[in-house]
């Protein structure tokens, strides 16, 4: 795994200053501690930081073809590079290394932009063709690896694996994008469709950008998309068999490495399935690791140990304190933009633990999005059945009134927390789901904004991004729409951002076999009852793993990394909550009403309401502002 950075002059072939490019590349040195490479030519410069995984001696970058006509800076892994290489050799191409990087160069030479359809992997790369004077930027289908870019005042385009690579260039304008602030407070992350810095863009998953000197900047081109509009016709047993075969292929292809390899093991369905198939594929005990908490209600290490013993893995665990919030500034440094998924803290810790013994770790990310594994998918599916029975003209007034009078009871057992369900049923499916996945409601955000912020935002509402995605989704029903929107927003914006930044922070490569695009395409065509059945998601995945895993692993309630932020803000972080409300970077922006902010903090500390997620969002935003704007 690596980091890339670059400068491309669109208008004229101005010289690129290698020192400026080096500063951009050095800012992401943590992504590639094993090597540095800089290459420049008239109008273009490519930088690279290398974490050596495959062909340790011959894979240095930027990499040039033998005739130096094409040059590449690449972040990622191509899992089928051997098959693509064999095809290219059959077409007459000759290779000087054993790396997957060289395969990309000659795939471009042979097929141009169509090469992307042949590559199975996680990647972002910049390929410059000196013959055509074109710069080819591409991102993998699901968005596992990130790419930021921006047009700056001298007419050049800056790009890099992280925002900090662009921030290292003095020409980048640092002006805030207020709509992205609303997006962040709505969802807890800054979606891929926007950035907190005005003018900064993120290349969308499954897209490429083809730039050419002396031509205007084009829009990104989509080369792949998820499609939920079709259904498999085979029997459930045949689909189960096909799923197992796809899982085996995905796991096996991601076990190719010239460095030590292991896996994260939480004891949940997804990571346990990956470890089970790794153990079947490997001749040696699989190296696994898990993080536990000293608070029993948050600890899953017993389930992880059960799976480790079943497959005789070389297992390591580490217990961290439930008040392990000392990473806040470290995380803010690595995420650049504010990121409020508090599970980033234990994710960082498990990456730290893995890196002590391995350089590559397989994770179980992706199955929830592909196979309807989140509770919200199950709830939305049930709500859609009600929407199908009752017209909107009835649901809107009736459920809207019931929701308004039903007491808010976040403290109560789930069956008695009906207020949000009633309000959701009063809306369309996309409207209800968009708020269900959110952290802060539109009214909740407006309540803490200043008058000026409300005026500047006008009628903008962050939830409309997700509503639009669901309305336009290639889908047959509401569950399809919800999963599609999660694949487009939640997966790249939250899950993959979290894993990329925390793993790269410690020089670890994380691989996600359950995000193999062939597996995702298969899952998108599953009949609804093979995704959600009897109040549980991921039905077919769990069924297919019954040969490998016990029922108490497969069918126990989903937990995930839970971080006790509510307790923190009533205990050791109580003063921090008050500081956020009364001053600091947030106050200097003029975006928030200080009196409303103090009420949020005081009500939480006193136990009158649970505002912990909003306080965590505000804390991470406060920490990010000094890095982004120098506040």
C-alpha cells in the first residue's frame, strides 16, 4: 500500500518544481515508509511513497515503461494481475518486474481506459502518457482507496491520496464549504460528493478522469456501478454454492503478498467468515488479532477467541481502557476532514496491534452493505411493507400526528421507541431512510446554527444527497434503494475512509475480500428474502457459513466496535464539552449559536438528554478546523 501525489498543468507545459512535489509527497510519508519517488517532465510531476507488499526489489515507483513513454504512480493492489499479465504477454508485451504496477502500465498501452474493466483490485493511480500528453486518474469500483484533487490559481491540478497532500501546496485556497459542514453534521462524515474545502473534489468510486494539456478540465467518467434492478433465477441452494465459491476466490486472491499477512478478528459473522476461509486456504496458522475493552458490555474478545480456537489461528488480543480517548488529536491529524465515527479509535488500536506482526491484514468490511446486514436495512424493509399497504395521503397526516405526540424515549427498550418509526412512516421511503442513517436531524442542526449560518445555507438540506441517490438507484424496491445509497455514500465516506486512514497511519495494508466487485454484483441480484428473512439481514451469507461457523457466532446480535462516548462527556470529557460550547475554533467560525451549544453540553452532562454523538461531532470538527484553516 502506498500514497501518491502529483501536479498537472492543464493550460501550458510549465515546469514542475520537484521541491513542491516533494513537500506534498512527504506529507503522506506514513502511507509509504519503505520508499520515496519523484518524477517530473514538462507540465507534470508524480510523487510516490511506497509500502512494499509485492516484488519488494522491483516495484519502485513512479514506474516507467521500457521506452519511458508512460509513467505510473499507484496506490493499491491488483489481485488478478497475474492473469492480466499473462494475457498481455500473449499480446506481445514484455515485463521487467514481477509487480502489479507494471501490469497497469501495459494494460493502458493495450486497452486505454478500457483497461479498468479488466482490473480487479483496490486502487487509485495516476498514469501519464508522454505521447498523448494525457494524465489518467482512476479509482477502484467501490472506492477502497481515496483520491483528492483541486484546480489552483496557476492553472494546475493538484492531486493526492489524502487531503494533506494538497494542503502542503501553498497555492491551495482554504475557503470553507458551508454545505459540507451541514453534510458532516447530518451524517458524521464528509461524503465523497463534497469537501469541507471549497474547490477540493474527490474522484468518485468507479470513475476515472482523463486530463489533457491545452484542453478544459473534464468531468469524471463512470466506468462501473452497482445494479440492484435484476434478480438471480437460480435456486437458493445453487446461489448458496455460488456464494461460497465467490467468497473463496475473493479471500484467496487477497492472500498474495511477499510480506507477513494476517486478519482482523472481531468474532462477528464477517471477520469470522474471512478467517475461516483463510484457514482453509493457508498451510500455516493464520495470524489474527482482536481488540477488547475493560468494560464487559463492550467486549467481544470471547467470541473472537472461540473462532480463533476453532481454526487454530495464531491469535493475539489486547484490552484497552473504555476511556481510551487519547487518540483524538492523532485521528484528527490523519483524517484531515472531520470524522465522527467513534469506532475509529478501536479501529486504530487493532491496526496498531496487527502491524506488530504483519504488514497486510484482511478485514470483514463490505458484507453489511452488500447483503443488508445493518439493523436499519431490516427496519427500512419492514417500513416499506407498511408504505406499500397505505397511501402517502393517509400515512403523512396520520403517522405524522402520532409521531408528534408520541414521547421520545431513547432510554426505553427498542419496542417502545416508536417515535422515530412513526415519523419515518409519515415520509416517503427515501426521506425516512435518509434521516434514519443520520446523526443529527435537520431541525437539530438548525437549532445550533447561528442566524448567519442559517441564512447562508438557505434551503439546503444534507439529506437530499441520499434521497436523490435512492430516487435514481437502479433498483426494484426500497431495500435495494437503501443498499445502493449506502454503497455510494456510507461505504466510501465512512467505512472505507475509517479503515484507510487508521491502517495507513501505522503503515498497514488492509484488504477487504468481501468487497470483491464480483461478489458485490452477485449480492445485488439476490432476491430480497435471501438478504432479509425473519428479522435478520445477511441471510444467505449466514446460511452459507453454517458449514464453517457455529450458530452463536452466526446468529448473535450485531455489535461492532462500540465506544462509550456518552459516559466520556459526562465524566473525563465533560469540561471539553463545555469548552466546545463556549469558545475555541467553532466559536471563531461564526457558524454556531453559542447559547444553543451550551444547552446541548449542559443537558448531556446533567443527564437530561443524550447528546453524545452531536458533542463528538462538534469535538472532531473543532479539532479539524485548525488543520484545515489555521484557526
